[in-house]
C-alpha cells in the first residue's frame, strides 16, 4: 500500500494533476467517480491567497467526496508561502502540495513554479519553511531540472526529502521543454531507484492511456502515476487504466449515452458551483474533448458552444442522444 503520512492511497494510486482552469471541483467530481485516488486543487498563488483575492480563495473549495485532496500553492516569497500554507491548512485538506513545476513564463519570471529550480538552496529553504509551518503532510510537484545543463532532480529529491516532504511527483520534462517533446522518464526512474529515497515517488508526463501507464509503471517502478492532459474530457481514464492493470483488457470507448451522462453531471455541478453564466462559459472548453472522435458531431459542437442557458444546453444534449440512437442528421433540427 502507498501512503502519504496517514493517507492510504491503495496499492497503486492514480493521481489527477492540478491543472489551471481544468481541475476545478466539477471536473474533480467526475474524475473521482471513475476512480482517481488522489486529486489536487488548481494551483493557487500564495500572494493572492494571503490577500484574500476572490479567485484564489475560491480555489480552496472542495467537498468530502473528492478526498483525499491536496491544496497546491505556488509563489516566490518564503514568508508568503508560509502564510499561504497556513491559510490553506484551515480549509482542512489532506495535504499541502508545493508547485515547483509550472513552466508558464509570467510565473517563472518571478522565480516561482519551475523558475525556482534555478535556485535550489532557496527551493529547499522554502520547502523546509512550509513543512515546519503546518501540521499536514507536505508534498512537492516539480520537473527534472531548470534546463539541459541543470538536470538535478536526483539531488533535489534527496534534499527535499531531507527537509521533510512526504511524497514527490516528478514531471518528466525540464522547465524549458515544450509539451510536444516526449517526456523523459529516465531520471524519474533514477530517483525512484535511489536507495536513499524512502518517500513515494509519482511519475507524470505522457500518461495517456492504459498501455502507456503500464509501460511507465513496469519500466520505472514509480509508486503511482499522475495524469494530466489525458484526463481532459476523459475522466474514465482512471477506470480504464485500473481495469487494464487488473485484467490486461482494453475497455471499449464509452458510447455517446455515457458521454452525455457524465458531461451532464459535469455541467450541472459547474453551474451549481459557478453560477449559470460562468458555469456554461467555462465548460465550453470541455465539449469537444467529451465527444472527441464521434462522427458527425461538428454541428452539435457548434450549437452547444453557442447555447446561453442551461436549458438550451440540455436540449442540445437531448438532440445528440436522439440522433446517435438512430435518427438521421439530415432530418434533425438543431437550431
């Protein structure tokens, strides 16, 4: 069994990555329905949190169904990170996670996210300060290194473990590596197989389905996998991977009715959490992903992206159901 502190994550946990504007409570809910073992909030600015910025504070929201859950914070100032960690702890998550992996330029430019990998002593000092500031387990998500000349994750992992983190997730790219470049898991494997390491090591990067998940598990020996972009519009990926691990069988793609059922749950929770207007706007980015590879879907996608009320969206989903259950598109009015 894999444990973070007293949190039991099962034999081989699958984690949902913290993704800005994606892994909000409505999306986390549907991923949990399909077996995500551990999830994280969208990453939260330490400065925004301690200033009570509405957007940052709202990201602390979660419900019991989503647990175990970690609140992920990022920042460049150690004092602000201490205060933010203590603020986040009051929301009663299961753990606090530090983001040392975000490659976004405006974050990196301030020395936060993966930008701090250019200053390992500060990275270690900040981590130790957060560990000492809270009672909850502290974990870290980071990358292989700052750039090609500084692939220092083996050393970083040891030093972060030495100051008290209780798990480490490693994304198999550098700060400078584009997402189009395949993730390099070699150093992730080195960290996991380092005899000095005793905390759980989770791998992240290009886990896009059951076959790749099994390859990374078997080849590099990590304690679990974190799934990011492949979960987008595909919350059943957690179920599919677990089924493949257990049976060696690839489950068929969910049919249209199942896609409608799950996307409707996502839709209703999005509206409930954000209000109708914002909820409908923000779920639009998910529609194409939910119905990816479904033939003849384009007219429906255009329509659902234009719908302005919850009732309109549900009517479109009903028409999608009617069409794919046997009606002819030429005879189906979708305007």
